C-alpha cells in the first residue's frame, strides 16, 4: 500500500472510530437530562431537552459524520473555514484534517444541544458559556499530539521550536500570565504614554496629570478625564497617532487625567465611597483650583464613567455644580443589560466575594485579566498557548496587548460593593437606590449636557447597556454608536479613516435602542470628529494657554508624565 493510500485508510478509520463514539454518546444521553456537564453548571436545577430535538441532533450528527467519512482523503486538501485549522499543516495532512473536521462537527452538535436546553435565559447563558469554554479548550489545535502544524515545525527546526516553547512556558509561569505580545519592546513613558505633561497633584488614590498645550490658546473650561481604575489610563495614550489625550490637547483643551494608583495591601480596606470622595470629586476640585474655572468638562471611560456619574450624583445632592458637561464612553449606569458578564453574577457569587474581601483584601489584577481574557478564549488564550508553547514563537510587539497585560488590583471592599449595588441589584438608576458619601443619589436630577458613546460590538458594555443611560439623565444628550468593540471602537483616530459611527439627527431617545437605531444615520470615519465639535461647544471662550504646569507652590510639577503610579505593577 502506497503512502497516500495509507493516509486515506488512517483518516477513514479515525473518522469512523470518532463518529461511532459520538453516536453512542448521543444515544446514551437521556432526553430529559442534558447530562453531567449541565448538572455541574446548575446542580439544583433539572434541565431538559425535548426528545424530538435530541433525536434531530442525533440524526444530523450521524448524517454529517457519515458524509465526512465518505469524503475521506479526497477532501483533505480542502481548506477548513475555522482559522485555527487554515494552515497547510492541517489541509495537507488527511488525519489532521479529519481530526479538525470531526472536532468542528462535535462542537456544533454540543452547541446545538445547548440551544435546545429548556431553561430560563440566565441558566442557558451560563450553560452556553461553560460549554463554549470546554469546546475551546478541547480543540485539537491546542495539543501537540494533534497539531500538525506544530509537529511539522518541530521536525523542520529539529526540535528547536519545542525547546523555545518550553522556555516560553517557563517564562510565562514566572511572570504569572500568558504573553500576548513581546513585552520587552515596550516601556511606559518611553514608547507608550508619551504625551508631554507633568504630575501636578497626588494622594493615596491617584496622580493628577496635566498635559502641555499644543495650541497658543485653550478653552477656558479645562477637561478632566477619569479612566477606569480596573485598567491603566494609557489605553488613551498608547502612541501619538492614536492618542485620545493628545487629540484633546491638539483640539485646544487644557487636559487633566486621573492616573490611578495600583493598590497594594496598604489599600486593602479602601471603599467605593473613599474613591468617589477622595479621588473623583477631589480631582474635579483640584482641576477647578488649578485652572480657576467655575466649571470644567469631564469624561468617564468604562468603570470610570460609572464612578464619574456617582460623583455627579453626590455633588448634585450637595447643591454643587462644578461640571459643565460629561462624556460617557462605553460606561454602564443602568446595569439591566451587562452582556456576557451576567453569567458570573448572582446572589451566591456576590455573597462569596463579600465574605472573601468585603471587609478587606485585594481583587488581584491577574484574576481580573484572566476573567476578561476567557470571555474570548480562542483569541485571547488558546491562540497564544498554541503560538507560544507548541510552536515556540514570540508574539509580535503590539502596544494594545502590552497595555492589556499590564494588570491592576482592586481594593476588596470597593469591588464587593460595586458588584452588589450595581451588577446584582442595579441600584444606581433608582432614585434614592444607593447612598454614596452620605448622599442618596437621584440621577434624574443630574441635569447637564451629556455625550454618550457606545460600541456596536462591545462584549463588556453591550450597546443596549450604553444606550440605557439616555433614559436616566434629564439634560440635553447626544448618543453616538461606533463600530467595533470596547477598545477598538473607542480608539479610532480620524487620521486612520477607519470604521464608522451612527447618530440620530433628531436627538430623540426612545426607550428601545432598536427604535433609536432604526432612525440613526451612518457616517464613515471616526466618532472623534463628531465629539470634538460637540465638546468645543461646551468649552467656553478661548484664553491664552498656560505657560507652566499646575498653579503656584501648592500645585507645582512633581514629576514628568506619565508619573510613577502608572508604572506600579500588580
């Protein structure tokens, strides 16, 4: 028997064996119970799939597996659609191609079973998430014994790729996370976060950065940016060509940015109230003092937006109005729709976190980073397992992924309070539903112009969740939807001429996002241009740009931007 015939017979036998095994599994599964996997997900609930649906899944699986077996080696050169299996090593190796094809069929069958589960939506979402994680982890591409490309590379390099893979694995074990980029190529302050400025104030929670003007005149109202404390601020200042901070400065705004301290054990007792009063409100007051402006413009990004809204609610309850306008970027205020993150949140989970760290402790940055990575496991986990360890490759230098790996801790009491009051109980949009800094918040009284932005494909803050803020605040609003996701949608400089954004020219905000979208108009390019025009209308008159940082001896420059807090590691 020649080699091609041997390959064909091996592929046929493998497909036959795999198909028979899966058929037996499907036949043995009781129609009234999805089986052990779903039982582990919800041990106290009885989950079921209709007998008719299970029979349909069995028949479809058998039909497609039989077709796969019948195709045999003749189909081995046909490219597979899943990008994990698009390399020549898969298409030119009949056994490898058979393994990949069989895996994809099994994955489709499993997901079909998930879709057929008879349960409430949250239970189904949890089952779907768990099965997706299992399916992603079990891909044959993740194992050297099945990955034809990794095997070929090992042969071609005479084992060097395996040696490099082991070295990469040991390196990542020492650093505590999977390398998504060549981190040695970046340094904060050297080639990321390079916009010129200085630290003009600091306390236990944050450093306040002021940036050097790029224009002879600036708007009289300065601009304060509050980033999420769950990440570092320099996502908004990665490189000069895609820096939102530099864009603001170039547009003539006297720009200040909160740079959060990376909490250590000395901050393990810090609370949500302390962060609002001693950080967000303190930053607003400090910018007022430095600039001498009666009011300032503000922006809150992601969790920073939620924190900014809390501060605005506290200030309103105190009869103070230091903020002229607010921009919310991919921020949740109404937590009705929290997307995939909802699968983690229930009373038991929140109570566990409260017991674990509600009175003190740290939510470790790497735990948070891992959670977000596994929301997209094939792209942000297994892709790097295969490249780094099985193939011995060094991932390319990419500033965004360097930032993504630069994790931050959170104080336990802050985190536990946030989970219960917002994600679990959704108290923020309820008048008097939450008390912060001694004030019962009523956001329906926070009446100021707002620019609210959401990303169409955001899996952290779903577009419906971002849009829900339009129903909370009574003031004049502008809602804009950008293309792409949580980060790529926000970081979309005009010079790139990429993507598009949607606005509704009548500025009407029906309760349903779909109704808003039905009347919205798409515009090519970056939403930054639309926002710049809006923000300029709230900046006030033009005045001479300051010649020095800060103000007097009290707010003198402490150190150059980006400061020392952003360089602290979790």
